């Protein structure tokens, strides 16, 4: 998962960075760092995001962004 995909998924669900951070048990500043490429998204966080948003939704968003 890359920063663009994370931001797209979050905003398409109408979530703020803080709301996502609360669901993940992390800080808003970490979500900000992920979305701005300041920190790579750890593999276990990618899995956590796939659990929150569902694998199917993540894959559909990925295909949409890939054109």
C-alpha cells in the first residue's frame, strides 16, 4: 500500500486522519507521516488497514487509481 492509496481510501470513506488513527490505535501524526511519505507503512499496519477497510475495497480502490 502506498501513500496515495491510503489517502484515497481514507477520504473515500469520509474519515479524518484522527478517526483512522483511533481505529488503528496510533497517533494522527503517524497517519499524516504515512500519507505524506515521511514514513513507510509497516507490513503489519497494511494488514490492519486491509482488515479495517476490507481486502475487496482496498483492491477496488487500487484498480481505480491505477486507471
